[in-house]
């Protein structure tokens, strides 16, 4: 199922800062399909990535663990 198939309700990630690097995702779609739509909040009409839920969960765990800090 693609993100174009269902209406999406987007929420901003709680890990997004105020510096304009914001990510949004659609949790209801993820729960219903097992696919997590992710987009750049600065470009809401732009493309969205469709990520398998298990891969997204691994990514979030890495963010929480600080694995992506520069």
C-alpha cells in the first residue's frame, strides 16, 4: 500500500529541533499498514518516504541511543 492510497494525518517528530530540520510521520497509517510514511515538514507537498515499520523502529532506537550525533 502506498502513501497515496489513504488520507494521512501527519505529526512532527518529538526529536525535531527548532532549527528547521523537522521530520513528520503518519502513525495511524503505520499502524494500519506496517509502512511508516516520513516527510520533510518544510516541504509538505513534496515526496514522502515509505519505510517498513521494523526499519523505522530500528532508526528511532538509534536516534534515542545517540548513534547519529555528529
